């Protein structure tokens, strides 16, 4: 498989995993909030707070991953089959 295709496939896999990562952040936060509510007897206050924090953490991760992908820039195939980045604009 050409090198450029491997890199494109890795970027695609990283982008596809972001939805799962958001769900994991939110699920772990909800679980933490549920147990905190049981421990502190504050139902549903801690659940809501933790879900908000989990959602914020997941969205922060998505924004940072997308900005990393954008910083790499679009790819264009080179004449020698090597994946070259487009040069930055002045």
C-alpha cells in the first residue's frame, strides 16, 4: 500500500474515533456523577455537573484533534509516490 494511502487511512481512523471518544468521556463522567450522588445524597446535582464536565472534556479533545489535523494541512501526492504536504501560504 502506498505511503500516502496509509497516512490518509490513519487520519480517517483518528477522525472516526472522535465520536467514540466523546461517548467514553461522557459515559465515565456520568458514572462518576452517579456514584458521587449516591455518596453525597445530592441526586441529580453531581450527575448533571459531571456530565457537563465530561461533555466539555470530550468537546475539547475533538477540537484539539481537529486543529491538529488541520495544522498538518491538505495532502497532495508527489511525483515519486511520497505523500507531500502543501507548502504554507505566505
